[in-house]
C-alpha cells in the first residue's frame, strides 16, 4: 500500500488527519506533499488551520485535513 493510499484510507475511515498523526501512525514525514498529490489526482481534501499550545506553552499552528463531503 502506498503512502497516498494510506492517507486516503485514513481520511475515509477516521475523518481527519494531521502531520503528527501521519508521522506517528504511518511514518509519513511530508503529509502536505501526499495531500497535494491526492488533490492533483482529483480527491477533494479540505485543510483547516488549528492552533494549540505546545509543551513549552507556545502557540503553534498545524493543518487538519479531511475529505470534502
């Protein structure tokens, strides 16, 4: 199974995916590249920016991807 197939399966089964989840679960270091490839193949994927605090109390932003319904 390719990384793109894993990402697409995850989005279909779970609903959302972040870069940290992709790295931890699938060893995908560049999720944005896989998302770009899937979009180029015609898959409608929405990315929203979320904010949170990291372990040092700093505000960080990250993308959460989901399939467009």
